[in-house]
C-alpha cells in the first residue's frame, strides 16, 4: 500500500480506502513459516531438541523471531496447529494442564434436579500443555511464550510434568466413570476436538515439540536449564536482515526495491551494534513504508521513519 495522508486533522468526514495491510498484519494471522529465516545454529538446536525429546529454550530480544521458529517446524514436520501458552506473572501450571468450571457444574446440577444426572465433561477443558501431552502417534507443537515473565516457581513446577510426560486430573480420578471425553485446547471453536481421558490420567506417547521463549530478563534454575536445549538468537548481520525483509515483502534480491532498503538495513545494524534496543518487526515496518511508494519523502519521510524506528528502551 502506498503512503497517503488518510487522516488530515480537520475533523471533516471522508471515505477512505486503507488498502491492503502489510503481509504480517493480515487477520486472521497468517503463518510465517515461509518467510522465517533461521539464524546460524538454530537449525541444529531444533534438531537436537527433536532427537532428544527436550524443550527448546530460545532467548533473544523482542521481535527477533523467537516464537516464529515453531511455526516453521510445525509446517515442515506436519505437527498440526501450534498450541500456544502465553505466560504472565499470574500463569499457573494447572491452567496450562486443564481447566475445570466447578461453579458451572454445581449450577447445572441444581437446574437438572436430583434425577437429572451428572456429566462432568462439559465443565472440563484441557489446557495447551495438557493437550500437547495427549497420547498421539505424531507429536504436537507447543509454544510457551515469554516464560521469563512467569512467577519464580513456574519453571520448577514444570519440571516433573516435562520429565514424566503425564499428569493427573483429580476431578476425573474421583469420578464415577473410568473414561471421560474432554475438550482439547484450540482448534475449531464451532466444533472443538475431544479426547478420552482414562482414570483421570493423561499420558503422552510421543513427547511434544516444545519451544519456550525468553527475553533474557531473568535467570532460571540449573535443574530447569539442564532439561532444555538452549539457543540465544544472535544479532543479525546486514545480509541476514536483507533476506528477512525480502522474504516478508516478497522482494527479489538485486531489484530497485531491494536496493532502496539497503541503507535502512545498514543503519539498523549499526544502531544494534551501538547497543540500542530495536526489533526486526520495526525494520519490516520501515521497509514496507519505504518500498510502498506514495508521497512519503523529504522531511516527512525522516519523521515517519524516526517514529517507526524509535528505540525500545524509552517510552
């Protein structure tokens, strides 16, 4: 989309056509498995995690592509849709394993009366980690995003589940029926997938491919680290960033559009080397504006680029 001054600031209503968004800002969000360019060493780290059946802990700056690698692996190895668990300071292991609506079940029992029966299944749902641990022939892919944002105890709480590959749902262990079909995480909301759980236990038969991302904002216990394959995203070179930008913007190398972004990439790398905090998606935004054409030139051009490429350590 070429640059236009859609908003003028005069308060006058007008019809506008915003055109197509950047490829990475289309919704529903497209998978970026074809555009992702793995840095040196990441392919070996992924394969080590796959062979050893260990989680991959990827550390790096925001916007460096840490969470995109799992999309590419899932597509290449046909692991299905990526299960996602976004970590906050309030995240718990239990919510990642399963969720139980006890109040909803009590309310349903009251409405049904003494002869209405009791079905626990509608009030249970496996979480992203619980779904990844279901017994399946082919492993699932699970992203545990920004694990360094978690409570201090969460990484340690994960150890037993990741080592044993199983967990118990106490509400089902005490239930009258031995087998209960429980909703899985994600999938089609109109027709969610269900899986049987026997005697309250979920036991994986093929350990999932797990990627955990960290922005490097905290240290982890040694017991946790030794159970992971660890990889730190390196600072990208000019050539690597050129490949990333060309892949996302569908630009052929050596063309006029490709040459137009070279000074931008060079400046971006120099700023990174000087210690500034910048994300690759900022570079993509700037490159999209530069290669779209339109009236963005001169002082306006520099002002917009300064706005898009503003250093991240300052508000």
